[in-house]
């Protein structure tokens, strides 16, 4: 989060002109940790974990620009790829309930 000095002290800034992003390596590492945590939670409850489709990622693991709606969100084209991935896994019986 970016902070700017305000009348009542230091407040979060929403001014895009002064906002700075965290460095790419840090953003990737945080995303990777979250993915591992989601995988752990899913497998602990016998729920299949669907990773980000490799075809939507750059060589360094970021979302390809064509699938990005903004800096943190994917777009509808990404959704189509994910839905296709789900369908392909279902057809291969990879998404069968455990138990």
C-alpha cells in the first residue's frame, strides 16, 4: 500500500500519479506463496486445485498481457481459457470427487 501525508497523519493514497508498485520479484513471490497456501487448503479438503493455465503465463510466471484486465485482475479471455481447462480436466476424469 502507498501512503501519503494527510492532515490527520499518514493515510493510504489513492492518487495513481504517486502510487508505486512493489518490485516484480516480490509480487511474484507473494503470488506464489498464496498459490501454495490455496493448494494446501484444497488438498487438505480433498478438493482439486486448478493452477493458473501455463498458456496464460509469461516465461517469468506473470499473466500474459492479453489476459489481463488490469495490474491485478484477469479478463474474460482468461476466463475462457480457465473454463476450457476445467472442461478438459473433467473429461480426463481429473476432477472427480475424492473419497
